[in-house]
C-alpha cells in the first residue's frame, strides 16, 4: 500500500472552513513567510487547525469535491518560493529540510521525528533534481504533485507516446487443441515483514507504523499489539511470515510469483543498509522454502527513500541502483545475461519459462507521481515501455503466450495518467498474446480490467485482466493471505484461483495455538462464472452493480474478512469499489459513469 508523504505535505486539502478565502490567504501568506523566515507565525499556527493536511494511505486524499483550485494555487506559490531558495539563495539541504519539517510539525501531520526521518532523505533527492534541471519550474513541480487535483488537463504537462506497431492478421496462429492440462501458480504479495515488530507494544502509537519498541507506552490493554500481527498500523513479524510460507507448502504449485513490497512501513527510518538486509532475508527465505522457480517483482517500498527510483546517475548516495544490483545478484544463477542486463538497467526483465510461455516482469513503480525523479525525466523511464513493445512483438511473431507481472495497478491514482494510457495502449494492442497480468500494492484482493482501446470510451470491450495478489501484511485491517491460481497449460489462461487466510482476531486470542488457515473462496465457484475470461469478468462487474450481496462479498473478501470488512461501505464507497476495477487510466470516467448508472438504476 502506498504511503504518501513526500513534499506533498505542502499541499492542503480544505475542510469546509478552509474553503473560505480568508483562511486560505492567511494560510498562503503564513506558508510563504515560513519559507522566507523559517518561522511559523502565530496566525499560521492558529489557522493550522482549520486545515486537514492529508498524506495518509487511506485514499481520502483523492476526494474530488475538494476545493482543488485552492490547492493548485497554494502549490504554485509555495513551490516557486521553494525552488528560489535553492536556485537564488543556495539554501543548503539541512535548511530546506528544517523548513519542511516546520510545516509538517505546524500542521501536526506527524510527530517531528517522523517528519524529519521522511523529509530529510527526500530533500537530498529534491536538491539534486533542482541543481541538475535548470529549467525546472514551480509549475512542473505542481503539475506532478497535484496530478489528482484537476488543476490542469491530465495530459497537459506529462504527455508522451511510445511507438506501438499496428495489429497484423498474421499473428492469429491457432494452436491445435490439446488435452486438458493445468498447472498452478502461487502468488505472494506485499509482505512488508517487520523485523522490529514487538507484540504487546502500542498499536495506537500515532505514527505511520506501530508495534515498535521505541514508541509511547500502551494506555489501554486493548491497544496492545497482538502476537501474530495487528489490524491497526502494523506489519507482520518474521515468524508470522514464516508460518505463511510453511502453510503455502500444503499446496502443490509449479512456480511462485512474488509481486513486490518487502520492506516494512517504518518509512521514517529506512536506509539502504536496512532495506537491503530485509530484501536479502526475504529472498533467501523464499529460496530455502521452495524448490520451484520464484519470480520477483520490485515494489515501491524496496528503494530508500520509499518510492524513489532514480535514473542512472553517478551520485551513489541517492541512486537507487543498488536495488537492481541486489535483485540481479540474487537471480544471476538462474537467468541469462540478457535478462540480468535489463534488471540492472531498470529492474524489469523477461524469461521464457518454457517454449511458448513467456513471463514479463515490469518495474512500474516509476508510474507513481510520488517518485519525484519524474521531475527530471518523465518520458518512459528506463525505456521500459519501448522494450515491452519489442518483447511483445517478438512474442507475437514466435507464437508465445505471455503473463505480465507488475507492482502498481496502472489505473490507480498513484500512477501518472500518461504512463497508464501508454501501458493500456500496449495491452490493448497485444491482448491476444497477453493471457494474464498479476499485481499487488493495494493489499486488497481485487482485480482490474483492460479494454480494447486506450481511449476514454464506454463502448470499449474487455480484453485483459490483472489479478491482485492481496497481501501478507495486515496493513491495514486485513487478514494475511496468499492465492493459488489454476492455469491452462496450453492457453496460459487463468481458470480459477483460491485464496487462503486466517482470522487474526481469533489467532491473537490464542497465540499458543497453531494458526487455523482456511480457504475463503474459489473465485469461479463463488461467483458462479463460466470462465475467468475478460468478458466473463466484465459481466461479473456488471452483475455486482446489480446485486448487492455479490458486491458486498467482493468487498469483504478484499479484506479477507478482516476488520476492514466490518467498516461501513456506503453507496459512494461501493460505487468507488466498482470503478477501481474498470478504470485503466486514472483520469478516465466513461466506464465508471456507466457502472454507476447501472448501480443507481438498481437501488
Ligand atoms: C486565531 O483564530 C481565531 C478564529 O479562529 C481569531 O479570532 C483570532 O484572532 C486568531 N488569532 C491570531 C493570532 O491570528
Ligand atoms: C529541461 O531541459 C533539458 C535539457 O537541459 C531538456 O532535456 C528537458 O526536456 C527540459 N525539460 C522540460 C520540462 O522542459
Ligand atoms: C497529447 O499529445 C497528443 C499527441 O501527441 C495530442 O494529440 C494531445 O493534444 C496532447 N494532449 C494535451 C493535453 O496536450
Ligand atoms: C509446517 O507445516 C507442516 C504441515 O505442512 C506442519 O506439520 C509443521 O508443523 C509446520 N511447521 C511450522 C514451523 O509451522
Ligand atoms: C535457480 O537456480 C537454483 C539452483 O540452480 C534452483 O534451485 C532454482 O529453482 C532456480 N530458480 C529459478 C527461478 O529458476
Ligand atoms: C555522499 O555522502 C558522503 C557522506 O555523507 C559525502 O561525504 C559525499 O560528499 C557524498 N557524495 C556526493 C556526490 O554527494
Ligand atoms: C555472462 O556474463 C558473465 C559475467 O558477467 C560472463 O562471464 C559470461 O561469459 C557471460 N555469458 C554469456 C553467454 O555471454
Ligand atoms: C550508467 O551510466 C554509465 C555512464 O554513462 C554507464 O557506463 C553504465 O553502463 C550505465 N549503467 C546502466 C545499468 O545502464
Ligand atoms: C472495441 O470493441 C468494440 C466492440 O467490438 C468495437 O465496437 C470497437 O470499435 C473496438 N474498439 C477498438 C478501438 O478497437
Ligand atoms: C474471527 O474471530 C473472532 C474471534 O473468535 C470472531 O468474533 C469473528 O467473527 C471471526 N471473524 C470471522 C470473519 O469469522
Ligand atoms: C450459475 O450459472 C448457471 C449458468 O451459467 C445458472 O444456470 C445457475 O443457475 C447459476 N447458479 C447460481 C447459484 O446462481
Ligand atoms: C475491529 O473493528 C471493530 C468494529 O469496527 C472495532 O470495534 C475493533 O476495535 C476493531 N479491532 C481492531 C483490533 O482494530
Ligand atoms: Zn505494499
Ligand atoms: Zn506498494
């Protein structure tokens, strides 16, 4: 799951009060003065309580009815000043960090140590970018940071295309039908194991990740972190992860897809050393556990700072190159030099698993607007999509079928619309070659549809499905889980999957007992589907919009019946859940409006 903090902390979402122009100008001038003087004025402190600064993981950042233009206006003036501080006044990193920490602190966005822990390393990257792009404007900075505020057209500032060859007829090589044969894939996602997890520590800690041994004491006994993990801001300890891996071995499967995010949510104290250590522990553990091939995807939590995947730069202090090197070292013995080369270049690769079955693994964390390296260059980072087109063209020529793995669902608002649009263009073009996609990041058991056009068109036809692997981490309000897919050996189509979990509340109430794992459901059976084809799943979504029971099951299952499934989900929340599935590009509305209409005419 994404934790957005970043310089985004400067952006303000208005409460009803903040819509008032008076409050807003106090805020704006207060922030400007703060940047000029380093001091938060009394009036700024006074006004701070009227503004809700959001940087949390829960999605509330994205409400569209927020007074967007105020945030846009504010960002413009603040970003301009901030750039000037470096360019004109040569402010040092520590000064800039202090300023941002003061903002963070004044608005009580986080405890001061958390503000500093997150912002310090980010400022090191930001100053590098400012120093190395003399044409960087406040406008461009804000275009990135306010991408979801509707300040401009979604493609006004970030608008590029990749060359995609036209469809040819020559590629419909029919395979001769063979016997029904299937194989199985285990998907594990978003592990976020926490080496510092402390049972009994405070789960109501007021920091992004709780259950640490250096936080405030427990006040109410009910705030004590559980033994196995906790529904509140907590990740899983290593022993819980080990139990999960052991449990997966009760199934037969032929390969493992790990779809990213190893490092815990202690985002204010990551470092290259500690991240590298967690990543190594996890990969060693997988290798020791399984005797089948394991395919790794990089998550947005792997680099330090979080989300920041750098281009190839010589300053090793802020380069994320080590993430690629450490993955390459881990898989070098298995893969060809060619495969290793693209891992080193950008954390992506392709492997021919067997004749006719090609796997493509992307590092699509660079679609995230929170990766401020995009300020330096947003155009197809690492030439990855260009490479993807080439690999898919070759696969098509050779009659291969493909599975694609990536971490961030591309229709999510975490992704830049331009990256998502170009990605969906590629998926549409090669949909007969691509048989399934698998991703993670949201920690929810869910799935996403792609259509036969990259346009915002309600008449588009479904052509591809991405299955989200949910998470091992309980962050937030969910039961740890894994999925086992059954796949047709000849077509590589997913035939069904089952999802397994345990009840965390029950487990923590009897910590000495072995975990009681159970299957939540089989997708195909539960929804009574004839297949898991894009068309069949598109029909399912339409049925969910008409049938509340089905939709509610989908939402409950998305949390694996964990505490999140007890939360009230009103009509807007239910419609949003449907829209997530069918939105390929974050700014697109047509499919979403269509499904909302179906929902509204049925209730
Ligand atoms: C603080 O805010 C209140 C209203 O919210 C206002 O009456 C008061 O004058 C403000 N004080 C300062 C120092 O700005
Ligand atoms: C900024 O300048 C560099 C060359 O110095 C150029 O490559 C890049 O496209 C420019 N970026 C923008 C957003 O104008
Ligand atoms: C984006 O680029 C396309 C093609 O290059 C162009 O047709 C379109 O008008 C651009 N959109 C914006 C908002 O600039
Ligand atoms: C691992 O799983 C097996 C069953 O598959 C079980 O017998 C064993 O106790 C488990 N070990 C641990 C450490 O949980
Ligand atoms: C990698 O190689 C090792 C040793 O040769 C083998 O045990 C493992 O299964 C291989 N993994 C993959 C992904 O092929
Ligand atoms: C990298 O960090 C070290 C230690 O903080 C510092 O001495 C060195 O100058 C930095 N290198 C660059 C290129 O900034
Ligand atoms: C692959 O790379 C290694 C060193 O990185 C080299 O020793 C080996 O010869 C290369 N193999 C091929 C087939 O190019
Ligand atoms: C990074 O850039 C350097 C210098 O241009 C080059 O030698 C090196 O091969 C590049 N590394 C990768 C992984 O592309
Ligand atoms: C998508 O499919 C629909 C229905 O077959 C068709 O009307 C439409 O033209 C297709 N769009 C594209 C871009 O191929
Ligand atoms: C999980 O266990 C708790 C405690 O036994 C129970 O109250 C709750 O209903 C269970 N949840 C589910 C989804 O079964
Ligand atoms: C399942 O679907 C089939 C048709 O595909 C239908 O005949 C049957 O009634 C459905 N069963 C349920 C329980 O909805
Ligand atoms: C789980 O959710 C229920 C109902 O919302 C709440 O009362 C309870 O405190 C939650 N438990 C935890 C551990 O968050
Ligand atoms: Zn995650
Ligand atoms: Zn993630």
